[in-house]
């Protein structure tokens, strides 16, 4: 019978004996069926499954996740333990690291792009209204660039009076943009503050999608790596969970192997 260390399902004691949930269950089955067996340790679940598939082992008992690919090679008993994706994250993360990760996240750049997009749209509208009547907005590319620049300055509420639109339609658009930009900047600032506060109180990972913005580790040749690969999420593999938890450069360690 093949097994591998996977506490609390299969635990190898210092004297070489085995215990754990899966081992105890198998021993009970063997006693009731009057089976004699010899435990053989394997280094990984794929080694265990391959050994059973090619006949090197008669049975395998450990923490083995049931997957469609594995079920095509070996027969599984009815699962007796179900679990989801487990994620381990550092308890005390450097606050500056959290701030840097938030400022370099896709969501941050997306919000900045949206604000700039609105500024460009308003600048283009101002240029269309003012290009024939206001000198500094006149002309082609130069006037359009001036309108973009003024729109961006107006969004930050700094120096918006200088080179402002002079026509009534242009000033109406400018007034609406300055009021809207105050709200937009306030919402943007509140969102960043909320994100940093939440990260400081709860950590960097609250759901699977958060794994896309952090460095992720996973146990090699496990069901976790298959799942992360299907989700197109980059990760680094480790020989065991302890190795991943000890890696200082890993922010989140994912594992979902126990489904026996």
C-alpha cells in the first residue's frame, strides 16, 4: 500500500510507524476485510497514483484530490473529506509593501486611466467650442494640446482660471467639469484610502482574484497547480507546503490537496 506524508491524513512518526485519518480508516478496512498489507512511502501524490496505475502498488492511501484526469487512470473510493482552495498569507506585512502594491495594482492604473480619459474628453469638447473664438485654444494640434492641458489642470483645481474658456458654452462645460472633477477626485482618494486600510487590517488576499496581484506559491504536482494553471495565474512551485510558507518572497501560498 502506497502513502505519503500529508498531516493530518497520513503522519509518519519518528519511529517509522504511520498514523492519521486516512491511515486509521485504511487499517479499519483492512481489519474487516482480513487483508495483510505493507506500507510504502512515496514522495508525491503523482508518484502514488502512477504506482497504482501501473500495478506497482495495489492501493494508495493519503490526502489525494479526486480530479477527472486522475479518475481516468485509477479508481477512487467515495470521498470522505471535502475542502476548497486554502490560501496562507503573512500575518504582519510591511505597510509600505502594501502601499506600493496598491499603487502598482491594475485597479489603480485603471482608475487613473479613467480620470485621464474624462479629462481628455472634456478637453476635446472645450477645444471644439473654443477653437474659433479663443486664441490659446485656436489652431490644430497646438490648440488641442492646450485644451487637454487646461482640462487636466482644472481637474486638479490648480490654476484653472488661467487660459480658461471664454465662450458661454465653453464656460458651462468648464463649470460642470470642475464640479464633477471634485467628486471624481474625492471618490478616487476615498477608494485608495479604503483599499490601504482594508489591506492593513485584513491582509492582501480576500478572494481568488486578489491572487493575480501578488506572488503566489503552490505545492508542485498537486491539484492546486492544475487549478491555478487553468485560471492562467502565474505561480512558483515548491516541493512541500512548508517550503512555500518559509519563502520570504511569496505573499500567498495556495493549496487544496486534501480531498481524500
